[in-house]
């Protein structure tokens, strides 16, 4: 296999270099943005770097690419597997393939740049209705996936909400926003439970919110404490359980959560993720936390995100509803419900304007 890196100012230009040198049968292993050194650290520019591979040398001049020219996918590590899913699958009609290729490849490049799941792009390439434009097939595919996702429950539908997720995504602030809105908008009685005993600052932060909202709070260290705390708050309409945010790569993290929280009890367990993360990163987080029953997702930092592709891709792939998105640090204002269909439309408009 021949592996080579290509750089250009934009994704389409980089893809053009790949096709010119390696042909349309090239496999895209990875793409990333990188900064040039500039002058004395100033005037840095963003460039796109693509890592591509082919099984053998580029096609000879005048050679027409057919399906047998496309190399089979090979494993090169989990981190690169998703990019490999964008392997080119030319049409069986060479004339048609030649006509479709530039526009389709430009669309694929743009979708990849906006962190859309490469597996979705592969599915679109394989769809039978090739007469429809790639862009239209993508829109239909995403919206069809959304219709298969069950609606998210609302705070109060189930008495207990577990907020779980990696460190730094804003679970504690999200807990405060949910509590404040449940009190102010729905007139519910609310209580807090926290299992985040790893950071004293986290306990104090939640305690401050509890005082401001005039609601009870319990700190628990084990499963027995957890059950006692729930019993203490049995008269509440809604109890929000904030959990510790730790390195999700630690294999013991989820098992430790299961020793403290009874996930089998009737409750909504919501995975909190940052919208600023890449798709492959949040998918890794999702797979780690899927060891416990997950009911829906909350995406934070929408105001800081450059694209919604990763969020939409994860929800569609794993058929999980998005309960809320947060758009800042203000409590209780910066949280809202945003139907996945609307989030998808925003994504598509964002991509369309960038092409």
C-alpha cells in the first residue's frame, strides 16, 4: 500500500490533488486542519491535510476506473477506520461516473469537513437511486433516520434524571439549568443528588445552585447512600443526579458509576456531550457509556461549535433523541429543546452555504 499526505488551502483543492496523483480509487485515511508556522509566530494560516492510500501505483494515463480497480478496505487501526469508510465506489457506467465524480467528491469533502459520519457517506454512495443528486440523497437519508428515533421524554415524565458524561462537558451547569426551568416553567419540586466526590469544587458549585434555587441536595459515595438519598427525596417531582466527569478512556469509570448508581431503577439516563467534539471522539465516548442504558443525549456548547455534523451523525447512527442543547453558561436561560430535524436543517444550510 502506498500512503501519502496532501496539503491545500481548502478541502476540495486537497481532494483534487489526491485524485490527480493517486486516482479516484484512493482511500482517504484521515483529514485534518493544520496551521502554518507564519512569521515569528504571526500570520498563521489554516491548511487542510489529507492522508490517502492506494494498494498499488496510480492508474496509467487513459485508464478507465472500474469497480474491480477499487481496493478492498483493510484495517489500519480504529482511529482510521471511519475515514476508510469513504472508499470510492464508482458507477458501473464509466461515462456517468466521469460526469458525477467532481460534484460528488466535492460534496463528500464538504460533509467530511463538517464532521459528518463517513459511514453515512458510504451508504449514500451505495444507494440504488443514483439518478437523484447526491445532496438530495443525503438530505433524505438524514431525515429518514430521524423519523426512526423515538421522542425524548421531558423532565418530570420520569422522576429521576441521571446526567453522565466525560469531564469538561458542563454536566453540573446543565443540571442547574434543568432544575431552574423545571421550577420556573413547570412548577415542579426538585432535588439534587451528586456523586461527584472527586472534585470539591464540583460539590460546592452544585451546592451554590441548590441554595439559589432553594432546593435540597445530597452527596453520595456509594450505592447505599444513593438509595437513601432517593428515599429522602421521594416527595419531589424531579430529582437530578449529577455524576463525576472523569477520563472516559479509563475502563473502570463506568463500572465505578454502576457501583454508585442503580441504573436499573426507573429513570432517564442522559449522556451529556460537547458539540465542539469530533465525531470519532464522541462516538468513542458513546460506546464507553453504552454499558449503561442510555435514553437520550444532551449537547452542550452549541454556541462554540463550528459544525453540528458530529451531533447529528451520532443521534442518527445510534437512534438516540436529543433532549436539549445548551448555548452558553447563563442559568437558566442558555438551554433549549431543539428538534433533531431542525438541527439537521441547520447543518445542511451551514454546509450548503460553505460550498
